């Protein structure tokens, strides 16, 4: 059900762009994209997460996924 999850994650991001859970949401969106073989989309989300929230725990996890 990763495709459904991605749609919900993206909708939540649009509605609540300033939510405190945004780094977590971005990380899980990237992971779901990776699971659906959308490597380019996943990489974009990982990079955006790192750029926007560089000091977050989620950014550290995103860096590991990009390696």
C-alpha cells in the first residue's frame, strides 16, 4: 500500500506544511517512493529533507539512504 501512503503523505504535507512532524513525513515519503522503485522521487525527497532540516534525526537517516 505504499502508493496510497505516498498520496496521503503528500496531501498532509500540502495541508500542514509547517507541522513539527514534517521531517518525519518527508522521510517516510522518500522511503515509500524507494519501495515503489521511484528512485528519482525518493532521492529528491531525501535531498529536500536534508536541505530543509539539516540538523534533524530524519536528515541523518536520509543521508544514510543516499549513500
